[in-house]
C-alpha cells in the first residue's frame, strides 16, 4: 500500500516555541560569542565555508543534501527566554550577551551547492557571509545537518544506481535515532529513493508512504490464510502480502488463492533473495498472477542489489545500510573561517596551517567544466570578491569552445542579507533535487558509476584569483 502525504509548510516543520534549534550547538560557540562581544570582534564581517577534504571510503563522488531542511532551522534560530536563562545561569554567557541573544536573527547571506548536486574534495558546499557573532553560532547546526543528510543521500545514490530502474524505498526508521530517521527519509529522496515507511517523514515532507504488514500480523492469526484474508479485506487486492513467515512457496499459493490473480504484490524478507525471487516469479506466473510485483527486503545495500540485478525483483526496501550511510554515516565536512574584516575595516583571507588540517583562505567561487557534455573538472577559485568578479575561466577561449568545453557556476544564493528563499524548502524543491541529481549523475564520466574504491570521478582544480 502506498499513499502520498500532504506536506506541512516549512514553518510547521519545527515547533519553534518548544524546540528552538538555538541550543543545537557546541558550548564553545556561545563562549566564543561572549568573548567576541566583549572585545569588539563579534561585529566583524566574516566568510565561513563548508567543505570536505576527501570523499568517505574513496568513493567517486558525494551528494549534497540537507539545505532544504537546514534553512528553516537557521531562519528560526532564536534562543527562547528559557534557553537564554539556562546559558546565563550556567555562566556560559554574560548578561550583556544574553541581551544580544534576545534579539538575535540571522541577517547574513548563504550561498550553497543546490541539493542533489554531486561534490568532490574541496568543493565549497556552503558559504556563510555575515558577522562573526552570527556565523560562529551556526557551525554545529550546519555540520550536523549537512554531514548526515549528505551521507544518506550519497548512500541512496549508490543504492539506486545499483538498482537501475527498480524503485527503492526507505525502511530504516527502526535502525536510527527517531529524529535521524526522519532526516534520512528526506535525504533518501534526494539520492533517488521513491518513498518511505516513516509516517512522520511522509507527513513532514510530503513523501510517498509505503507499508502493509509485518510477520507479527501473520503470527497473531490462527493461520497464514486468515492473516492474508484479513489484510486483503482491510487494504484490498492491490496490497502486498509478506510471504516468508513459514514457507514461501506455500504462502504464494495461499496468497493467490485468497486474492486471485489480481494480487498486487508479495514481499520476501529472508533467504537467498535472488533464487527465491526467481522461484516466486515462476510460481506466480504459473498461477496466473503475472502482474503481481515482487518486493525484497533484508539488510540490502548497493552491493547486494548488484547481485540481484538479474533476479525478477520489482522493488527494494532498504533500511540499516541507508540510514548509516552504507558504512559512512558522516561526510567529514568542516566549517572554517576563510575571510574576515580586519581592524582597519578591510577584508583579509585567513586559514589554518595545522598539519593535515589546513584550509585555503579567502572566499570561493565554484564551477564545473564539461567537455561535450561530460564533466571534466571542478574549478574552485579563491580570492577577494573583487578578484573573483574579474576572474575568467581558462576554458573561456575560442579554442576551448571548439573542443566542446563549457563551464557553469555551481553556487546558488539561499539567503540574501537575511531574506530566505523559502522555495528551497518545499516538497517540489525536494523532488527537483532528486531530478537534479539524476541529471548530474548522467553527466559524470562513466567511472563515476563504479562502486569500487578509487579516485574522485573528476579532479578539483584550485585557482587563486588575485
């Protein structure tokens, strides 16, 4: 059984009065704010950027997800009186900072890779341009959302790629924290999934909800036939019956006996899924149920789906491996200050020089170069804004054009001086992100589709615009 939920508006997705995201931070974000307000640096203009130094597991690409979920949280990042009182009572901030927090609103600009985009090492995935005081408070929230959602979307992309054109559905709610399960359901859509078993996610984000019955429903009845008759009476012949509680062959005979040849589907959740699906298909066809679909579940991931490519399976339910990023539940993204205003009012590039953890100073622009429509490289350009405005791509020549080279920018503006683009948080935007991802995958070199470890599908070229 499937149904499409009516989505709530972004304003309804978070109970701001009770659950303000303002404490979804590490403590040092507030202690830094307190000290910066005291010494006068809190009002310095700054540029923070999110990027990943490498791709988890030496994968060929990553997938950006979470922006549409993150933006409403930043928009409503307003400490409540109770939260401010907690900060003061625990001597985390001073009364002066508490006063500043009482009127906090994000007034800055956020530029980002759109959801569904593929990314590579050093891609400037999100850029926060604001004062130090406003920007430093958002580090943990931004990384928490983008790291997890992008990990799930990256896993979903690999899983759906292995599934080819067979739809995949999220069944991971019982394998994750209840909040993470909702986020994972949404992120799975970005990576190509078709729906979710999680009703909270279906309601919140307007996703297709799927599900019928578990083994316990069969076990509570005196016979499997009684269970099937009950389910069909409640849900109709189009329902999907779970057939591996006792014996799959016997269950299929019973299912067709009860529902007739118009039975919607069966689900297999154990055993050698490929051979079981093959036998089930032959048996269903012999019984006249030629249109009955076969769904398989049971700890699936991209590798097991590859093994099922030749099996007569119509759809997959994926749980544990999806919500855990298929072995990599974080993308290891970081949030770094790359540019700030000096005492003289001029902007200056800044960077860490720590061993193996340094970063590139100055704000970035990002482009992708294509050769005859196939992605060739990621261009990351750093420098002051005026230098970035003057920079021209090395591929912007007549010779490059004759060789089929084109270049497109990758960053969009999600928040413009405190004005949030709410169109990025809608259900339409979520499904547009899934379409975008499918299109971007199709533009990558063929080696990107390999599930084996290797170098990123395209190289990242770094340029200094100064």
